[in-house]
C-alpha cells in the first residue's frame, strides 16, 4: 500500500521532466490499484496500513492519506 501511495505522490513531483498526461495517467492508475487493494483488506490490516502511512517521514504522503 505504501509503494502505491508513494507512486501517486511522486508522480506529481514538478522537478521531473514528464508530461502532464503521463503524470495524470500514473496517478489514476495508482488510485485504481489503491481502491482494489483496500477493498481486499480486512479492517485491521487497513487501519495498520493507514497508521504506517501517517507515521511516514514525507509530509506529502501524510497529506495524501488524510485528504485522499
């Protein structure tokens, strides 16, 4: 779950020379994967994953977890 969130967060990084169409496609794909993964998880596993993401050192990851 962490890797998918990081993929979505870092796809928005403006320092990379990637077109906005590709960035949007990567974010949409990461969101689709996240929805699928979280649908398969039990509640305790989901909450454990969210807790680990909230403890992440990157503030962008924390914001993605809280805002969506």
